[in-house]
C-alpha cells in the first residue's frame, strides 16, 4: 500500500501528529470532565466571596465567636456559600452550616490545595477554596458540588473551541507533514532510482536539494557514481591497453616461431635473428607482467615494504654509476648534486631504487646527445626532495596531466624509438612514492626539458610494512 518512500514518510508524520493531538485532546477532555462549566462557575463564586471577606477582614477578625458566627451565617444566606473558620492548629472555630452539615476536615497541605474537592461524613461532596488569614487562622469557603450531566459536558463552552482548534491543527499538521515528506522523500527517491540504474553511462547526477543531510547524501552519491564510472572506464582502458601491448610481442613471437617451425628461417643468421626477436619480445612481456603484478599489489595494499634508514645520496650515486655506460653510449652526461650531510629517510631501499632508476632511465632515453641529466637533493622542512632533471625535448602541455596514467605514452615517436615501454613505469613510481607517504610532481615545457620532483618524509611514525591501498 505504502510502496513510495514519500507516502511512508507522510504516514509516519501523520501517525505522530495524530498521537500528539490525541494526547492533548485526552488531557483537555479530562480537564473539562473534572472541571465543567458548573464547577468553574462555583469556583469563581468562591473566589469572589473570598475576596470580599478578605477585604472586610479587619472589621470582623477581632469579633467574638458568636458575632463571627452570625456574620458567617449572613454571608452564607446572601451568597449560598458555606464558611468555616479554622484555628492555626486546624480546629473548627465557626461554621455557617454547623447545625445542618457535618464538619469538613482541613486538607493536610492546605497551601497546596487552595481549590479542591472534599467529602463530609454523610457522603456529600463539596467544592472548596481555602485561604490563610493574616492572624494565622484559616478560612474555608465551600459549596455543594453541582451535578454534571453528560450533555452539560458536551455543551461546555470550551468543548467547541477545543474541537475546532484540534481539527484545524490536524489539517495543518497533515499538510505540513505532506510537505515535509515531499521535501525529504523526493530527493531520496531520486537517489534510489539513480542507484538502481548504476553502473550506467546514462546515469545523470542527482541535483542536491532538501535537508542538509539529504543534500550531503546526494553529493556523496554523485561522487561515488563519478568514481564508479571512472573506474569502469579505467578498467576498459586497462584491458584494451594490455591487449594492445601484448598483441604486438605475441604476434612477433608467433610469427618468428612459425618461421622456425616451417623452415622459412633456414639460414643460421635467420634462425639467430628469429631467436633473438623471440627472446626480446618474451622479455618485454615478462617485464610488463612484473609491472602489472607490482601495480596490483600496490592497489591491493599487499606490497611489502622493508622499511629501514636509507642514505639517499649513496643510493643516487649508485644508480648514476649503473647508468654510466648507457649515458656514454648516448653521449649524455649524468651529474649528481647531493649533500652527504642530508639526513637519512625511512623507506624501502629497493623500491626507492626502482623509483629513481625508472626516472633516470626515462630521462636518458629522451635526452638528445650532448645533453645532461641532473639528480639533485634538498631538504624542505621535514621532507627530502629529489629532482631528476633532463635537457630533453620536454612534455607537451596536453600530455602533462596524464603523464602518470597507466599505459599512457606521451609520444612513442620521440627520441628513444622502439625503446619506449608499455607506459607503466611512471604509474608504478607514483604508487611507490605514495606508499612511502610522499608525492611526485613534474614540470616541463617543450624545448626546455622535464624535471620530476619526488618529496619523501624523513620518517613515517607508525608506518606499516605494507603499502597503503590505493583510493578509488
């Protein structure tokens, strides 16, 4: 029946409103039943008589008991109100109807029961009002409780306004509840409908409106939807890129293996060339698989980092020395500008060597002959910065924002020719740096070279041995 969220909210508000109004109506009805118009009129009369007596109290307070009795009987006859005077210790001194009615006992706490009901020994019920006099005595004014027929209660002067106000309050509350249900329910319903269509490229963002919390939910849903769509696109691109990167070496391996099998490569030179191509392409695929495994471990947070103090200057000198033959072959200079007094950092030396090896390898590939690659270190507060700067052709502004994307290759036709990789190196570098609590950035302009800056903290308090899981 109430399948819609808006209807369920409205029904809930209506029930709460009806319950609240029912409680109020019950209390008012009980009040009217216990204090009908005849009771209120009697109490009003008692109040007026009490005020008159208190006004004339100086004139009769010092009279004798007989004179007071006579005065009380006169007032009783004039106002049809029984008057009883009690002493300070609550003993009856005078009673205007002592000869006709049994005595009425004072309440135990008269100051708390100035208006109330009392029953005498004959069972007669009295409405009374009690006042404390200046001389310490107590004055009670009482009238017999009038009968209250049911029709009298239903015709009470308060009944119609109370019923009218209650009906009006109910209608207004239902209208307000309907508005609140729409205000809260509609945006929630839109989120529900949009979530059922996920993940789909046609899923449009939900416009935030309604209460603040519902708006936050809509914004969170939109962010989640964007991340899911981005992740799907990334997965599709990943699969497409892996397929593309594997297709070329597999085709080469298959072609040259077929040449060996069918005897096309019959000469020793042709056989050697085929074997060399198969070896090179299988090595390329092996490296790409290892890179993919590293990325998968970094994404899952299962890559173990063997953290220990790392001497960055020594690490950079060793890496530069390893690439010296390659640099000489390309007529490119390598220079390390690192202070021996640089503090040691806490990290995995092998993984950090992988970072700077990758950056230096890329710099050498894309630096023309006669150029130079500089490895420079500096301390910036609680971080250590390592710059890998080359004097190559630089990176285009269009490619710069995507340089750390997986399988991204800024320009495969740049110097380096067939030596370019699968586009995973910089993605792995970024993840390893993040796993160390650092960050990497790049600045470059075409024709002026590129500079990669790695910032690493000197120490990571309470760091885990596993790389942090990459956030979506």
